[in-house]
């Protein structure tokens, strides 16, 4: 006879959404809580381990940020430019990024609860730092709109802090514990089957919170659901996010939400590994992201530009730019900069592969492009730039090219100061947008559009986004819906 155990709340997963949910359940009064993490202890935490841990949330400006980072050096603090980020700002950013497709009620929940969720994290013991990526002009440091802080220590730092908080609250974490089946039906969930190498067993509870991530690490599910050449995408985060829990729940009768054909895909060093890009030891995030493209041009393997590099600040374009790279011949491209562009890099600490040369034609030869074609692309681009407006790296400056088939809308400056550099880039998939449809209490709905009793979800496993994504909304979503899930799991059961 197989083993059977009982607890009050089961949390599937060991990433940040899972910790948010488990700690929220405990703080709401749950008794025995068990987190089931598929990965071994050395690899626990899913994408959270690789995350930059930046958070986007509504706030009233610099003084509120000081509450989150109380021990900040006063002189440094005075150099920071942090305007307020309002509810209307966040909602407008979500609406624009998702092309109006995001469920408005869930967008409002995310936005309205974002500030409280971040302060709640601080109150339960999570420490914060200011972001290190900014534009420096006239002695002032400018963050991109809506973002200013990340969890201290980055991906691993956040996980270690969450683990200490959870264990301090008596929450049990079981590693090497893949969930291999869900017990229940489309109306009521009763527990899960755990397929540990040491033996299978059933775990029952009145509430199950699914936080098992997206399906980006499964080539089979990428091929099945995502359009384009996603076979050739590199997985920026955990190899354990293979989507089986999402599949079990959909098969059981859970409703699908979000855009199943899309995901967060950003440009990454073409030499990055296929899975799990390395992190900076000091917690400054991922080392192989290539986010400085607004300050140069990007060309495909034919030597031609293929998107508007200056459409908006990178926060609002990077999550769709990887897909644009993927669609190019060979699914790779090159970011081209002169020294003016390189001096503006906000991620100079990133470990990047590049070639350098004193002329564009020589650079083309080094990266295997036709020299006359690349030189022509750069010459045409340079001729289309004008200096009718001041160049301003701190905000969209409207300094655009005119007359090109694909214009650059902001930060258009001639590529004319040698030596020139070419950075080869590929598409890095971060997480998938398709997932479970939840309501404003983080209950999972069934295909009758009714809540499935006993089932809640948070994190990348929920389907929320379409087309694109404003940077740093994933961690905020985890905190908002994880907190709601933990609370609802106790209130309902
Ligand atoms: C390189 C990188 C940088 C990022 N930077 C940021 C950032 O700065 N800000 C931001 O907001 N977002 C960022 N993100 C996105 C963000 O990290 C993710 O959206 C978030 O971590 C997802 O959290 P999650 O808990 O839902 O999933 P994950 O953290 O991926 O956790 C899923 C968990 O489920 C487990 N699991 C999977 N299958 C099973 C199973 N069958 N049984 C049991 N457990 C299972 C996995 O092992 C894992 O522990 C970044 C992501 C990456 C990859």
C-alpha cells in the first residue's frame, strides 16, 4: 500500500511565488504547510534563482523608497532621481505592453496590491537595495520609469532570505519532490501525488497552491504552443520549469489564461549556455542579458536593421526583442555600437562576447557579414539622424531618424566614433505567458469559469500577459497573487 500523508496547505514549487504563498498562508493562520520542490536542494528556486529580483510597484517617490532601503548612504540617496509611479502609470504601462489584452480586473488587482505586497515582504523580513542600472547625467542617477529597487542579493539572495523566513515559521520544504499527479476533479482538488526517487506517496490537504512556474524549459511544450523558432531559444532560467503541473491541471479541467503562443523573450549573448545563464556573484543579476540596444543599432545576418531599437526605454521593449531576434535568418543578430553608445551602457559589468574594429567594413568581416552591406546600413542610418533635439539618455528624447524603412524613434545618434563593436545576440526565453486563469483571490477557475475549490495559483504558472511585459512585473505578480493565494487558502478551508 502506498504511503499517504495529510497537511493543511500544499505549495507546489520552490521559487519566489511558492515562498510568497507559503509565508502568506502561515501568516494567515495555516497549520502544517508543505512546499514540494522538484529540484534537488542545490538547484531549488526555479527562475527565482536567476532573477534580477527587480520589482515594479506603485509608490510615492524617493522618500518611500528610503523606507525600503533604510540604511542607504545619504549622499547617494540625494543623487537618485525617483519620481512617483502612480496606479494610472502602472495600469497604462500594462495596457500598452499587452496591447489591451490583459484581463482588466486582474491588472487592477496586480497594480492595486503591488505597493502593499512589497511592504509586506519587507515586514516579513525581506531586505531591499537600489538597482545598480541607471543613466548618470549631471551627477544625478536616473532609473527607468517605475523601477528603483530589487531584493538584496539578487536571485540567490532572495531565495536564501525567503527560505530563512519560511523555515523560521515552521514551513516544511521537501526537495527532490516532483508532483506527478493531482488528486481531484474540475470542481475540487484534494491533494497531489509526489514521485520522489525514494518512493511515491500521496499528500492530501484542504488547499493546494500551484506555483510550479512556466513551461519555457520544455522544448516539447515550446514547440507545441509558442509560435516561431522557439526551438532555438536559450532558456535564461531554471531547467526544472518544464510545465507538467500546468499540463496536469489543464487536463483536469482548469481554464487557460494569458497568451499561450508567447512569452517573455529578450536578447541574450549568443554564446550563452542553452539553460541557466550565470549570475553575478554580488547579486547584480544575470551576466548575459544584452539590454543596451537603445544606444546603438541591431542588424540581422543579412546586415539589415529589423526593429526600432529606440521605440521606448529598454524596460518596455526588452521582453519582446528576443522574439524579434528569433525571427531573423539564423535566429541570431548583432548589436552594433560606437564609443558614444558604449559609454552609455548600463550593463557594462555583463560578461559579453564581442568583436571590435576601427572601421565598420572591418567589423563586418570579423563577424561574417558582407562589409559593403553593413557599411551601407550604417551610412544610411547615420544620414537619417539629425541633431534637432538634445540627446537625453534619461528618458525618451524624441531624437529620431527620418526616412528609413524602419526608423529609430529615440536616442538616434550616428555610429561614427571608432572603435566600433558588434555583440552577437540570440533569443533568451525567460518565462511563458500562457497559464492558469485565476480570479482576484488567486483561485484557479475551471472551464465552467467557476473557482475550483481548494486550488490556488501564483507566479509564472498563471496566464496573465500578452505580447509584451513591463520589466520587473513578474516578481511583483508573484508577491501579489502569492499573498492572495495564501490568504484565500486559509479563509476558504
Ligand atoms: C534571468 C532572469 C532574470 C529575471 N529578472 C527578473 C526581475 O528582475 N524582475 C522580475 O520581476 N522578474 C524577473 N524574472 C522573472 C521572474 O524571475 C520569474 O517570473 C519568477 O521567478 C517566476 O516565479 P515562479 O515562482 O512562478 O517560478 P519559478 O521561480 O520558476 O519556480 C517554479 C518552481 O516550480 C518547481 N517545479 C516545476 N515543476 C514541478 C513539479 N512537477 N513538482 C514540484 N515542483 C515543480 C521548480 O523546480 C521551481 O522551484 C527574471 C527571470 C530570469 C530567468
